[in-house]
C-alpha cells in the first residue's frame, strides 16, 4: 500500500461441527465497532483483473426468515442508493427503488 493510512474490518465466524455458521462477530475499530454480533453478512468484492464479483454470503442457523427478508430489502435499498452515488444514473436508481418497493409489497414488509 502506498501510504500508512489503513483501516481494518474483521469477521469472526463461529462454526458448528458441520461448518455451518452459529455465531458471526465483526470488528471495525475506526467505526467504534468491537466484536459486535451479527446474524447475517453479505460481502461483495470486485476483482478488476477477472472483471467479476466475488461474494461471501453467510447467516447463522438461528437467523429468523422474517428478519432475513427485511435484511434483503434494506440491502437492496442501500444498493440502489450506492448505485446512484457511484454512477449518477438517477433513472436506473429510481427503477431499482421501484423494484425495492415491489419487493417490500410482495413480502408484506410495508406497513
């Protein structure tokens, strides 16, 4: 790395005998997070050499399905916001938000 300014994010995954996640913990000291528990992680990493996305999708065995649906919805909304900021393509971001509304409606997430 060209300079000494770095930041680190760590994930600790507790596995059962079948290597299924039982506990997810994460640390991001710059953000004030120290061994916080999570029930799910979705991480996407862009490999510019291969021009493909690598992913890590993990959730604990006790992650409730209703919370997983909310997690997916909030992730999709965040992705549409990030897409807008990264590309300045407002029309597509709005289309993505429309899908997020449809997704929430079909899963009865909107109250």
